[in-house]
C-alpha cells in the first residue's frame, strides 16, 4: 500500500486498501497495534496517519518473517483474523 506519511486516512480507506473489514482496522486501533487519532467530541471520527499505517505493516511483515517478536505476531494475527467483510 502506497501512503502519504503526513496524510490522515479514514478507517474505510485503510480497510479497503488492505482488503480487510472495517472491524479489523478498528480492532487494530483499539488494541493499540495501529495508532490513530480521534477528531471531534464524543465518539469523534477516527483517522490514521500514513506513517502509522507504514509502521503497522512493517511490524506485521517483520513478525511474519522473523517470528522473533511473538507478542507482535500474535497481535497482528488476532487483528487480521476478522478478514475481509
């Protein structure tokens, strides 16, 4: 996925690009694996910085390749378990 590091992305756009469900992205955000911000009051609108998407993908790739960080791998697999909807 090509992202602009300084751009804010909507959850739906990230989910579409990664071919996963919106719920999968929200789980990643809620678990802290994928950093995001809330805009507005109350529930607010969730937005994800491009650099946070890159960091998340790099962490998932690294966990899959090296299996050195079992916690990170487990988190990425758990978040991805929702699959595409």
